[in-house]
């Protein structure tokens, strides 16, 4: 048993909260209830000042705990977990108690230098490093709210890099006309309708491309499982309604690559990273 009475009359808590290969914790208490309470605190991976010597859970364990207790409820939780694990790997998976401002400051300096970039990949942006900082900060903040982390948030007080504002491209009327012609000429027969949905509703590409029959009602479309985790209903014209396939389940096949080709055929130049976002920006600019 990890909690037992010893000859002195006191109660001993002896356990390995971080596995058999981790540090053994032994502490005596006057009462059994105090010893059991301490044991529960340790086994729940709550970390405090007692682990400032470089023991306790590693950063990867906190990330796993964050995901199980909160992250998996986010629409992009699994994707964020993968990114957090990659950050953790680059950091060398330190003990959480030893992860501090200086460690992260050194990390982001090396990150921006391109040290971990795949060969041939362009320079990393300040915005990417800022997002990584936000992801890690959120892990500690959420675990603290949940009572799983009793130390300070190691990233509190670190100023993010100043980011250059991105050019937000949108399409002019003549460009829209050229694009729709190119889409209608595509071998992918779903492309023209998907693009028209994006232009008419401001839907994200994945929302328009992944539309199902159950989301379509007379005169309107309801987008579900959106990025904000809220359903969103928008009106559509009778003309667009008539173009929607009359079938059950998913209405369209994947057409991202066909859209990329149509943009090129229409001779439309866009900033990097705005291939499908241009439809949302165009919708907003023509309101």
C-alpha cells in the first residue's frame, strides 16, 4: 500500500506518481486522511513547488493531460495536440517544472533561424512562432484552471513578436466571372457549385465542399460543426438552390486541386496561403 501506518504512529505516503522509473515520493503525516489527500494530489499529477528540482511530469505528460481533460473538446483539438507534441519534441521534452521563459525564448530564436525547417522550406514567420507560444500558454492556463497545475504559467509575460499585416485579397467582378467560367469548364463537375456556395455564403472551403443534403432546406443552408462550434444558417438564392445536387449524404466530391487549377486558368494571382480564403474575403467585400 502507498499509504501505511509506521511504528512511530505516523502515516507514511510512499508512491511513484510518474511511474516506476520516476522519482519516489515519501512523506509522513499525523493522520491517515492527510496522507491520503497528499497521495491523491500527487497521483493526479498536480505539480507545485515540490518539483522545482527537476522532477515531476514532463511537458509531454501535461500536453496529454490537457488533451484528455479539455483539448479533445475543441474542433481542432487533435490537430493542435499534434502541433504541441512537435513543439515538445523540439524542446527535448523537459520536465514541466524546468520549462521557463528563457527556455522558450531560446527555442523561438532557434525556430526562426530555420534550424528545424525541412530542407527547402521557406523561412518560418513570426506569426507561426506566436501561435506556438499561444498553444503552450493555453496548456498551462487550462490545467491551472482545472487544478492540475499549481505552479505559475511559465510563458506569462513573454511579449509576442510583432507581425506584419497580411494582404487580404478579394476578387473583382470581372475576376469572379473568369473564375466561374474556368470552374464550369473543369472536369470536376462539382467545382462550380462549391465555388458559388463560397461566394454566396462566405463559407469556409471545408464547409462548402463537405455540405450534406441534410443541411439544405428551401432557401437556406445550415453549416454545422463550424470552426466556432456553432451552427450557422445563411440564405441562398433560388438559382443556387436549383444547382445543388438532389441526392442523400455528401453532395460534392473533393475539388481543392481542381480549384487551384481553375484559378491558374483564370489568370488570377493571389498572395501565398489565400487560395480558398479569397472566396470568403470576396463575400465580405461585396456585402
